[in-house]
C-alpha cells in the first residue's frame, strides 16, 4: 500500500483532533484583559440559576484541568439557586496562552476583573488542586469580596521548593513538549484509587486544551506555570485568610508537584494529605475540615454526591 505524504498525515491528525474535542457543558464567553501591554482573551462560563438565591460561586480549576471538569458541580449549584462563574485562567483551557510572567496575584487579579465585569461584589470561592493556591491568594488580596472559601484537595499545602529538586524552565519545557495523550492519562490515573472509564473524558479535556493554538507555546506556558507553583508557595498565607473556610480532603491523595523527582523515602514523607489537611485546618483561623476516606485527589469527580452534600451544607451555613 502506498504511504500517505507526511503533510497529509499531519492534516488528518489536526482535523481529527478538532473533530474529537469535547464541547464545554455551557456556552463560553470571553473577557478581554490587558497583560504586559497586550490584549488577551479569558474564557469563562456564566450560569445564572433559573431559581436564583441571590448568591454567586466562582469555581477555580487545577493545573491539569479547565472549566470542563466542573460540569456536574455547576449543575448541583445551579439547582440550589447559585449563579456559577467558571473561568479558564489565562494560560489554560480555551483562554489565551501567552508567554508572560505567570503569578498567583496576576491570576487573582484577572479573576477579580471578571467578577467586576459581571457585577458580582460578593462571591463564594470554590477551588480544587492548583486552584486552591490561587484561591488562597485571592482570599488574602480581596477579603471583602469572599463570602466563603472552599479548598478541595488543594496543592501547595507544603512548600515544594524546600524539597523538590530545582528544574530550569528549559528542562520543564522539554518535558512538556514530550507530553502525549497516554502520558497525560497516566498522570491523571494517579488521582484516583481506582481508575474508571468515565474518567477518560477529563484526560480528553486536558488534551484538547493542549492542542488549541501552537503546541510548543502551550508547552512553554505549562512549564512557566509549573515554575509559578514552585516559586510562589502559599502555605505561608493560610493564617491570613479571613473567610470561613471548608477544607475537603480525600485521604488517599498523595499528590506532590514534581513527585517524580523525589527519592522513595521522600515520596513517603511528602504529599501526605491526611496530615497536611489537619495541619492546614490549624493554620486557617476559621476552618472546617472534612476528611473523605478512600477518596483521591478529585472528590468532586470520584464521589460527587458526597462532595456536593458537604459543599452545599457549608455554603448554606448548616
């Protein structure tokens, strides 16, 4: 059989990647934000409830995710009357991915601009994984706007720079360029005690985002945002949080950003979420800790009904 020309193979691959992209659960809108002298588009979903209770929730995604994975939480909150705002942070998902200096204060400021544009002056902040690092900085920077704070298996409960070997941005970039669908899936499999077929869609959502625009640029942005996590620890800000806070911690989680760089002994020492959750509860002045046995890094996917029960009870003050 005659082989297809390389350019045709590449074209077919690109077409197939777009054809297979998962649609977001709701219409996506865009906010223009100027960063470092250039205009960039920040994607977001804004979902008012059909039976509004007058309260709003903003959902902040993790490093390897975007707004798509909040779809079931959106539905649960909307049903209870909450307006739900779900941004893809600049650098993620359907938002632009510029090569800039990424920082949690920048992302917090972008989120504040979005809420200001939407006329939201008080908000519940619900955050997962890296979103928890962002939410911590947001709550400290803008205490007057945060009604309640929910941190779901946040990363950054320890200072990774103290024990994860330094990696240059060039090295991180080279690693990110080598990412494949299978490597993304292997990493996400570590989030759950047991992998299930229904989790595959979240790998697809991450893969889709990496294919929007220039793949090398996206890989560089991913490297830059890893550096943000390493270089900008938030563990030292927990005692400055003023909002009532709910910590939801899956007890089987052992996530460490850069875990592959640790020794076997270090892997047993760090990323111990049961101990980290209890330590963080002590650091945050007005915190409630919910420990979920048998649950990994993403409770809102693995045990959605249990997660939403705790979430709604907290938001409603029960």
